[in-house]
């Protein structure tokens, strides 16, 4: 953990030389949702491969750069593409950018993703506020020595997603005519999509949607005492009893169609959080 702290400080020193704002809000943009970063004004975009100690994104739909600037009056830093456990990175590598964001000054994190809907009341194209999660990845980014500069040895996850922000998002959504779902995000390791039996199991355990990201980043954000908002874009239905199969191309297509209302929701909510 000492090594991660030293690397994070080195990365922050590099980024600070490239920017002229102190970001308050961090944005992690999932598959097909990265165009929100194109809305950032006075922007500085740094490709991941140029940032010391950063992994690189290998997944289609992830641009692979850090964008810093102003969005609707708020100073933000956005990950235009994230890293995944299934790419072969460790949980510590997947969540390293969250550590960096906190050291840059970020106190609030908006984490987004594309996911499959297990709740039969949902539909492709819906947006869902994450109220809680199930970590079914089989791993945890906090395993190993703890560094007190990052957070406590045993961080409380009972309110992983800041409850005060949920009615704010609902109010914003209602004002612009967006119907929001609420539910529990079940995180799996991937890269395979789930079998019917696995989906039935996750639904019976309380999951409303399923995906391959987000939870490790949220764990680290809460470890570092950051407030968190989670927003899922439901790109396909993953009902175990009715499963028909899905491809990444289908996921990207639905995420692209949903993108305008997602961008509107986040932009309108930023000044209120």
C-alpha cells in the first residue's frame, strides 16, 4: 500500500502540472457514455498512456483519457473510459485512478456503467440510480496492508451510495422528463456474460442489474471518504428464465441511444450536489 501511495503522489504531481483547476467532482464514464467528457469546457485531455503509473483501457467504447475542466460551472475530472478486473488488472490497478482523483482534490464521485437489467420492471434504455450493491467479483481492492493516509482498515459500506443525493437526482430527472429507476447493482468479474442460472441466483439475492465494473471503484472512493453517486444505463435485459444472449455490440448500441438523456441528467444535477 505504501508503494501505491507513492505512485499516486507521483501521478498527481504530473497531472497538476498539466491543469489549472482543482477538480471537486470525479466522473467515471462507462461503456458508450464517455461523450459526456466532450461537454467539458476549458478542458485538458491527457491520454492514459502519457500518465505515469496509469493502466490503459483496452475495451471498445472507452476513449482512454483523463479530461479535466469545467462542466456546468463545476470543476471536474472525468475518466473517459475505465479499467476492468477482467482485462487482467489487479483490483488495486483498477481503482488506482480513484486514489489519484482524491489526492487531486475530488470529494464527490459520480460512477456510471452500462449493465444488464435483471428486474422485470426495467427496460433497455432505462437509467437507474444505484442504491446499494452486491460485490460478487470474488475480490476486494482493500485486501492487503492498509495505509492510514488513504482510509481506515475497516471502512463502513452500509451507505456506500450517498443517500442525500438520490432525491436530488430524482427531482432533476422529473424536471426534464426522465424516468429514473432505483435498485441494487450486482458486480461480477466478467468477461463472460452470465448463465441463466447465475442470473436467477443474483436476482434472488437482491440484485436489480448486473455488470462488470463500478463496485471496486465505489469501495475505494468510500475508503477515502468520498461521497458517491452511481448511475447505471440498462442496455439489455438479463432475465434468467428468458435469457436470449447478448453481445457487446448490442450493449454499445443501446448505450449510444440512451446517451443524450444520461448527459442531460448528469449536467443538470452537477450544480445541485
